[in-house]
């Protein structure tokens, strides 16, 4: 006979949405269990930079940095681009500061990230230069005991430094110039920061509280009694009852080809997260009548490429060009016709051009596109997550002349050469007359040590030259529709009793179309907490 167990709260998924729901449930006096489908914890959170964006947060106040509620709301409405859920947005603005303070009081240490502005600082109403971005403090893997080796370790994020340090030290593409004594010491002590550090802080908090965490647990379907969700049936036939509720925190659908094709509306999308992201939460919710909603003009896309691993048997390494190479001089992107189409240094500004469709040619003219760089770049910056001076992977196309490189990539040679010539002129003058590259304040790399009139611009004229095909990642622009309490909504526009969603599995309509680094993680923590408070409130009323 299949196993049957009972808890107050069943949490599916071990990214920050699931971890924060489990911790909030325990601290509310409930009995939670956290179930992860894969063998490792962390989900896509460990692949992130771990930024947490909260206006008016407690550390901002302690630092004497001023922020106003109306400014935060004005900025959020700007981000929304007309696709904002006003209730979810105001709930996030009003509740997130106290919720972050509560998690801190429960033992999750945060720190201000100085040097990272709001994305649209200088452009949008209410944007601030400093204070709204937090990150978790570094934590040693040795503090995790049995869980140390049970958490996803990302290949493409240097987790042994804080985000603030990375920016101050010049950015990810200058890690060869970081203080190597500090780097060696951090690695020896297995210090973990960014998204990985955030996950580890929560795992340690749950472990200390003896909250049950189970890996290798694939759910099959939700259990219902009438319209109420009462638990989960697992793939092995076991039933886990949830007296108060089930929290879907299963992440996105990066690796579900069918869902991505139907929900994203772009060709040639590539997954960038863990292979466990198959849209499980959307499927489970849809089976009980949940609404799946899409943000039509979502800016949640990233340009990237993959290179073969240097270790035999290991999968290819994903590289996020949009927040690494394209921040730096001596790079640009062109389409198949050899033309630029966006400010390369602001990765979300590229997205609308990727969605353009040529009605006469019936094609997306800017997908795929190509990262172009020269030897000047390689002399100063790392490429494909490798230290400066390391050989470029053999799989990367190259040529001694720009015209030969264009032919290898299948790009229109004459247009490409004209684009390079025009771009080099901009680099020498310091002004990008076409796309204003380098004028925006937000960046994950400082300009420390860079020369020239515009540190974001640099000529492409010293061979050999390299070209990399870039494809957009899965954006997860769709998710389950949830209310301000995190309750999943039914097709009949009513909450589904006992069912909650938080994190990427819920449509991110508190931010609408826009992208602000740190908003996704902050919203996940906020709505996971509020979901638990809703469960407690229901129990009190009953």
C-alpha cells in the first residue's frame, strides 16, 4: 500500500520561493515539508546573482538613505508598462520591507549592495541611485553539514564574492584582476554568496529547525476534495496531505520545449536554468482549473551562448553574454544582415528588437544574432567564463580579417564592414549616435581602470576576430495567476482553496513587463511569506 503522510504545508520546489515558504510556515507554528524533484537543492536561484530589490528596506533605513513610498510606486508603475497588477504591486511595496526584516530576525543575514543603481536611474520617475538592493551575506558550505554537497553549484557565477565586491572590483569579466589572495581564501573556506549563498542561508536555517527536506521527489498531481486542494500524489504513488495548503514553487518551464514554444512566442529559444525546470507547477495548476497568464511584452529574456565543457562527460557551459561580454568595450552584436539593432550594454533594452517580426519576409530579423569581439577585448577581459589570457575554445569561429569572419558566420560582408567602420567612429568619439551605448547608469561591472571617452565603447580593429551566435533564453513570461495573498486563481476568477504559487511559477505581474534586477527574488520571498500568513488567517477564522 502506498505511503501516506500528513503536514500542514507541502512546498514543491527548493528555490528561494520554496525555501522561504517552508521557513515562514515553520515560524508560524505550522508543520511544513519541502519536496524537490531533482537530487540537488536550489533550482534556478543558485544560477542568479542573488540580488534582492526592496524599496524602503530596513538596511536602507539604518544607513540613513531616504526613500518614499510614492517614489517606489511610481518606479514600479514605470516598470509595469501597462501590464501591472496594481493589487500585487502595492502589496509588494507595502509588505516587502517588513518581511525582509522578519527573515533577517529569523537568522537570514542581508547586506546592502552599494554601487548598483535601479535599472532606469536617471530615466524613470522614482528611481534611486542606491539603497534598494540587498544580498545575502557569504556563508561557508562547511556550515551546512550533510547538505553541503546537496545544493546546485553554478558554473557561470563566481559565488565566492559578493555582488558588491564584484562590481567594485570591475565586474565578472575582470575576475583575473581580483585580489587572488582573497579568492584563494574564500575558495578554501568554501564561501558562498549571490544566489547560491541565499539558498545556503535558508537551507541552514531550515536544517537547524529540523524542517524535513526531501530530494528526488517528483509530484504527479494535486489531490482535491471538491474544489479544495488537499495534498499531492507523488510519482511513486505516495500521498502527502496538506492540511493548510500546497505551495507551488517549482520555477519555470525552461526545458519544456512544448510549453516554451506555446507560451513565449519566439523561435530558437534556449534553456539557461537547471534541466529540472519543466513547468511542473503550471501543469499541476492547470489540471485543477488555474489560469495561466502571459506578460505580453516581458523583458525577461537574455542573450547567451554555450561552449563545450573542458571536462569530458560534462554538459556544455552556458554563458550569459548579455551581462558579461556585452558590458565591455571592443564588442558589439549584429544580425544576419550585418547591422546593429540595440544598445548592447543594456541587456533588457535588446529584448524588444528580438521580438520584432518582418511581415514581408516572415522571419525574426534579429534572431539569431552574433557577438563580435577582437583581440583587444581578449587582452583585457575574460571570455566564456575563462581567465584573461586563456585560449578561446576551439568551437568559437574566428578569422584574421573581418570580411573572412563575416563569410564564416554567413553575414552580409559589405553591410558588416560598414557597420564596424561606423561603430569604430563612435568608439573614437565616445558617442554612440545610433543607440546611445554607455549612457545608462545601471551595470554589473564598474568602469574602474578603463580608458577612453566612453568606457562602454571600444574599436574592433585588432585581429584575430571572433564571432559567436547568440540565442535568446527562455523568458518565462507566463505563469499561474495569483492574488495578493499568493492564492492561485481559478478560471472562474476565484481563489482555489488550498493552492498557492510563488516565484517564477506565478506570473510576475507585480512588476509587469519591466525588468529590475532583484525584483523576482524579493517578490518570491514576499508572496511565499504572505501565502503562509493567509493559511494561518484561514485557520484562525475556522
